[in-house]
């Protein structure tokens, strides 16, 4: 299965789990290779809250202390990254 197909399948399963209509188009962003850069570690990401198109509610996930990923910012301050941590995004949202 191609990376595109895997991503589309995960999005479809997640939207079914939250009882959201399947999108007419699958929004998948191809990330170009990131040039080698320095990133500043801001700290640990304690939680994430996000909105899903077609849903009126937002989704919130709090990371347990030992599972938290790092929040990084590019050297020019224009890009954020989430790295490491012990979590997985599944059809049921974030899980350890």
C-alpha cells in the first residue's frame, strides 16, 4: 500500500470513528524534504486540540507525562514541529 493510500485509509477510519461524513476530497499534504536546519526545543507538548472539518466540536488530547513529544520551532521561527514522544494517531485519535 502506498503512503498516500495508508494516509487516506487512516483519515477515512478516523472520520468514521468520530461520526463525521467522509470528505469529498482527501486532504493530504505532501511534505517536501525539509532542508537541514536547526530547531529550538521549546518544551514538551502537554496536549493538542484540533478541529475537524464538518464537526462542530473540537478534539482534545492530553499527553501523559512520560509520553509527551517535544515542541520544536525552526531557527527562523516560522515553522513548528512535533518530534519524538510515545503516541500514535489511530482511527480513534491519539493513543499511547
